[in-house]
């Protein structure tokens, strides 16, 4: 009897047989490298390709303090899968972290990403990373590293997960922490580009209940376009404004909306009064409120409602700061003021 041939079940296995395609991973790295190269800036000593990326803190800082942030894009990813819309989700990922570290006055230095999937689609991953690279360019930070994890059985076909990590630097004497905010100070709002990356579990529920299609028109644009609009990155513009004017506090309006994020930069004895009639709520949010029957209080607690960043300055600088922000290509307006906080009152109210 000839026993030289083994039954199929006993033949040697490869990593590909287990669901991991090393060649696809290598192909992705080859596509990523030129995208990352476009984001390079002073300070990068070693980027993608090594076991760790190296970055030198710019020598112009006398007392550099590093500021770090990490975030994802939440369930906005579910719509990216459903609508096959992967072009802008990478910018969302960068924005969530670089805007967070910006509020402490930090310049973004570098960014790393984590992309995890069950089976790697090189085309989809490249599209996502191209969005990440664009976000890094807008923020002025270098994409110097990351991780692509192919994990069979962990994710449904066609789906992936994302996480991002940003590191910035600020001069110790110029850290913005809100400690000097006092009654009489002015509150300024800066326009968002849409829902950014927050409240999407509710957005998806509203779309489902309304039976809305991605092609449905909202204010002259498709639902797909307004819902998937990439998060505004404020870094370069606000760093320029901060170089010209004293800023007391900044709040990035993310999960928790206006009423939960503004208090994060306020002293305990102060309260921010935001006037609801001082800005026009964008069409997307009016559509969401109408279709979902969402209460006013819930809207400002879940969504940014058209305000992506809040700035607190001394009253005498308010007009100059608004003009400076608008000169940077953003849209801003007077939103309200800081008062003494009544006992037991919330730190931020919208009236």
C-alpha cells in the first residue's frame, strides 16, 4: 500500500488558510507610504516601516508639554459600510483627536492609526488611509505610524474598526485650561461641518424610522452628503488666532453636545449662558429633530447643532476674535456670556 499521499485534512496549513493574507497587508503598506510621505513635517526622524516611529520635539519650544488624545468615529462607521462611503471617515478619525488636543493650546505633531478588519480589502483600507492622510495635512501633523490588523472571525464581512492617536505640544506657559474664565467673559461659537462623529446611533435610528434613502435631499444636498460630511479640523486656523489674541477657554463639541462639553473648561463658580437664537441650526439638525421628534433639550445634549467649537475670551476681545476666526475661512458668531453660577444650577444652559 502506498502511504506517501496524505489525506487533505492532514496537509500543512498556511496563514492564508487561516484567513490572514500577508501579501495583502504588504500591498497596503506600499500604498500607504506615499500618502504618509505627503504629511511629513519637521521633527520626523523615522516613520512608517519600523517597529516604532521617532519624532523630535521642535526646538523652538522652551518648556514643551506633550498633549495626547485618542478616539474613534463611533457608529458613523455603520453608515460608511451600509452606504459604501469610505472617503471621508479617515478625516473624521484625525479630527476627533487633533481637535481635542487643540483645546489646550497644542499644536498637533504626529498621528497614528489602528485599522482592524476580518478580511483585508486593500482598496477600502487605502481609501480610508487616504482620508487619514488628508486629515493630517489639514491639521499640520505627520502620519508616522499605525497598525493594520486582519483578524478572521472578529468582524462581519465588509466591516472594520478604527482608532486614532494624536500627540501635540504646547508651551507650558501657554496651556489653555479655562482657569482664568470669569463672569462677563464672552462665549463665541464656531460652525461645525455637520454632525461630525457624534450622535450617530440616534441619527441611524432616525433614518431607519423615517425610511429615508441616501439620495433624499436636505437643503439642496443629499442625505448621504450631509450625514457623511467630514468633521471640520480647526487646528491651523485656531493656532493662528491664538497667536494673535488671548484665548481663555476652548471646548470641542463632541459626544454630550453643547451642554456637556462647555462645562469641561469652566471654573466651578461660573455658568455659560448660550442664546439659542444667536445661530441658525443647519438643515441636517432641523431634519433630524423633525423626523425623530427629538426634544430641544435632547438635541443640544446629543448633537453639536451646528457649533463644532466654543471659544471663551474677555469681552473686550470678542469682536476682534470673531473677525480673526472668520478671516481664517471659518464662520463664527457671538453665542452668549459667562455669569456667576447660581447654587445648584447647571454649568451651561441654552436659552
